[in-house]
C-alpha cells in the first residue's frame, strides 16, 4: 500500500526524480490547491517521475477559518525535523509523517516545496546557500525574489535534508514562499513556479504547459543573501513602520523596531528586509531577516 497523500506520475523513460510538496505547514493551502490542479491536469513527465506529496494533512484537517494560524502543525513544525531527530528515539505527529515521507525526499533529484507567508508580501524563492540552487532559481525567470539563507537554528528544513545539503552533490531543492497564505495572487505565483520548475528540470516541455499556468518571463533582480536575523526577546516587539519585505534600508544603524524598549537596528548599509512578521510573535521567534544583494 502506498503512503497516504503521496501521488506519482511516471514517464516512459528514466529521468529526473522530481518531488513537489505542499502543506508542509497545514495552513498554507495555496500550494495544495495548485498541486491538486497539477494532478488533475493529467500531465505526465516525458521521462523520470514526478511525485506530489501533501505533507501535513493531519494539521490541515484541523483548519479553522476563525483560527487560521492554529493549523500550521499539530505537535511541532514539520519543516524543522529533517536532521538527526529522524533517526533518534521519540516521536510526534510531525516526526511520524516525516519518517513516512523520508524515502520520497531521499530519492528526489529535484525538490520544490510550496509554502506561503503570514503577511501580504512579495513572493520569495528560498535556495539555501549552495550556488547550484541559487543559479537554478535565477534561471527560472519567475517573479519571486531569490533569497539565499542558511536555514534555521531550531531544526533542519526538508530542503536542507541529506544530499540536498551536499556541496559536492547535484541535487536541487527550492522552497517557494508564494505570498500571503490566502491571497489569489499566491495561487498564480505557485502555478507559475511549479510549471517553470518542471520545464527547467526537463520533466515537461514548455509547449506542454496548459494555458493559464505561466506568468510573464521576468529578468530577476540579483539574489538577496541573508546576512542575519532578528530573534524576538519579548512579546513587546514592534516595527517602527508597516514593513512588507523587500525594503532596502540605505544606512547602517537605522532603527527598524523596538524590542522591550530596546532599539533594533540594521547591521549594514543597503540592508534588505526579508519577511518581517510579528504574527507568530513570542520570545525566540524570528521577526525579520537582513540581507544584501
Ligand atoms: Zn510554510
């Protein structure tokens, strides 16, 4: 018997082993809508295999429009368990699911993980630090800003698991932050990036893509490399203005927020603000990343 909510489309010949994932966070369902539409399209790869996985369906099942942030996960963040904890004793709803999904992640030559964001913000393609992922993302010519970051101190993301993190390897892993969770624009962005990804991998020809999936080609701005992050120390964390992400703060030392009355300032000049948000605010949570082009 197969693994629940994992679907495969195989081509006639061997080829790239693509994994498309959605609902790693149970409340981010724009990616799931697009993945569902892809499966219904009937498209199959010319070669290799495309696996589509709806990851944290147990959390999504609890989605409540009155408490839309509460179904991000059940026990813990599914996108922080992809390190040594997979092999360690202990379990949780999310560790159990990660262990089910692990064979699909480990066989994938190419991973596209579809996410969305707490706040209305321009979309991002998150690549990690390896040059091959940054180059692959830039070459897609999609609208999202490419962001190179080192992941999270509090656990390993799926896209940083195993061979994806091998500097000498050739596996590709991208994470799309498509825009705000429940905006229609996030669907359009997810559709566009998913198809561009499959064409770039070679699973599909551009002429296979059904009408309405692709947006216009974009000349992408230079990647933003994350230089640091701000971790909230208190519940009294406030930005000085309504930052949306993508703002470039020219002067080093510019105060952008206050945390328990203490100023939070930009660490260098021409500092790009990446994903500012206090929606999940509690001490220890990242409220904004700094970057430079
Ligand atoms: Zn997410």
